[in-house]
C-alpha cells in the first residue's frame, strides 16, 4: 500500500495512492483506527507534501562502504544517528532552493527513509523490523562550504527545502533488496544496492531505542553511497526500485526558476 499527504483546498490530507487517483482519507494511517475515505483526486497535478512530518527526524551519515572510502574516514564501529530539522522538509516536485550566498559544492545524496509506525523502547531486532510502517525516499541536500565553516550542520543540511522527502510511503516492499538510482536532468549519476549498508535500519532502531523512545511518524534517513553536484535549473531524481521516484527542480533563491 502507498500512503501520501497532499494539499487539498489549502490543507494537508492523507491519501491512499492508486495508479491514477488518490483516495483521500479522514485520518492518518499511522493511527490505530482505520481512516474513512472522503473522496478522490487525480494523481496528475496533485500537490505532494512530505508524506509525514516526523515528531523526530533521525539521520545517519557514512553508512555505505564506498562513501566511507571516498571520504577517507574510519568505518563506524557502531550505529549512530544525528538529527535534522523539519523546516528543511519539502515534497515531491517542489523546488530545492539554493540560497544566494551558497558557494562551492551544493550536493544531493539519495537515501532510503524508514517511517516508524509503533512506539518502541529497548527493541529487539525483530521488534525493530515490525516497527517500520513503511519506506519513503529522501534527498539529503548539503551546502559543503557551510558544512566545513560551521560547528554543526545547522544551515548546511537544515536550511529550508534541503530535505525533499516522498512522494509516498510504501508499506509492502523489501526495501533492502532494491536498487537506488540518482539522476540529474534525466542522466544517471549514481546507482547502487540500497541494502549495501554498514548498519541497516534495524541496527539503528535497536541502538536508538536503548536510550530514546521512538514514536509513530518518526523517520530514519539511512545514508547514501554517492552524491552529485546541483545547480539552479537542474532537476534531480532519487529512485528506489519497488518504492518510487522523488523529483525536485533546483531554483536559486529569489528566482522563480
């Protein structure tokens, strides 16, 4: 099943995504009760929102061997996470806005995102697996000059629109058996096995819940193997087979395109 959030009449509405239409739901599928159907809208022309606004936004770095080797950093000894800000989220087909003062490398990273569906503490691996409601796609956009200038990632990774996510949550897929593809203006820039991670999502969930309670709607971005440079006027696509494709144009701040 595929679930999304779309804007209808200026307000966010959950929907169940079909081949041509989106069934609008009366509530969130992350809740215990079954939501009713309010009507339908066509998929074509839908205003896609981030498929969930997470209570907590967890993110993993340096989780693919090739990325680690390229960066020349040690392989992590255990699963660890950082945090990102919800203001950075934007939806499928919405623009990534490059701030006018950004110089140097401005890059995209294609990521698998786990959406948590249960409250969880001190999880076993089986419990961690059962707690994943579904999977979506993320594009971890980074301004590298800021990343090296600042003591934290507060603007290099958390500026508005730097975290496209969507277009939907897929609940029926073996996400770790898929292929991740990164395209720029229709050209493949990277392709890798999604599951070729140092620590998989369940490793991270087990580790997080030793110390922190996870809640329905929390998300875990799981890292990327490759990156590509972005420029205003580009369109960047993140595809994971079996889940879908997240596409976003890149705009320069202050310009419409």
